[in-house]
C-alpha cells in the first residue's frame, strides 16, 4: 500500500485494491508549540478577488448627478485602477478612482466603498472642471490636476513637466477616445 501523509491531518492517497473505505480520519490536535487556530486559506492565483461591483451603473449614476461625461469618468477609472475596486496604491490612494483619504474626506466619502468612491471622485472631477473651464486646454488641466493636484497645475499654468503626469494625461485621453467610440 502506497500512502502519503500531508500536513497536520492524515490524508491518505492510496492506489489500487489496497484502498480501505473503513479507515476513519480523526481530528488531530496541533502540536503543543503551535497555537490552535484555523488554517489560513490562500488563493491559488494571486490576491483574493474584489467583490463584484457594477462599476458601469455606479459611473452612470455619478455622471447624471455631477454632470460629468460617462466616458470621462470611465477613462479616469481605467487609468487609475483598471476597474479594480480593491486597488490601493503605494502612496495610499484607494479604490476605483484611487482617492487619497483626505480627498475622499473632503467629499464626505469612504474611499473603500465603491459607490462612495465613484461619487466622490466624480464630484472632484466636476470641481476641477468648474475650476478650469475658462482655459483653452481645460480638459488636460483637469486630468493633470486629478493626478498631480490643482496647485501644481496652477503653478505651471497647465500640465506640469512631470513624466508621470504627462504619461497619465496621455493615457486618460487615449481611454477617453476608446470609450467615446464604444459609446460607453
């Protein structure tokens, strides 16, 4: 009989006619030097999946509420989190629209709650749109301000010379063209 013992429990993998269906597996106590606790389950492929969120419905609702085009909101979400509601950046930005906790707080939102994240992020976009609407290059200013902050955009009178921000603006504009073509 070929058997293999794995972990703390007894798991027998038997081959052929030697398999005995009468063998009973009983619960074993953990060794005395280890705390008695349930095992930690680790997903097979990466981090656990975020709860399923209908981001399109959330975006449409926020679009109507704050008068911001759906394609614009979708392009920010795509560039910020790739539609991952559980995304957290190394700098501490949270959720679909990657809101910093301070920004979310200004708009009375919990950034970890997808509905509140989209609503606060869209409200912030509306704030930036109202702030920069009088400029010829208002859209790029809004996108740059979402990424780098309005103070930096004001200091440079437009998109600042930061590689990260310039790349971000280009990505958002590319996503926006794609979503406009798809009539999102």
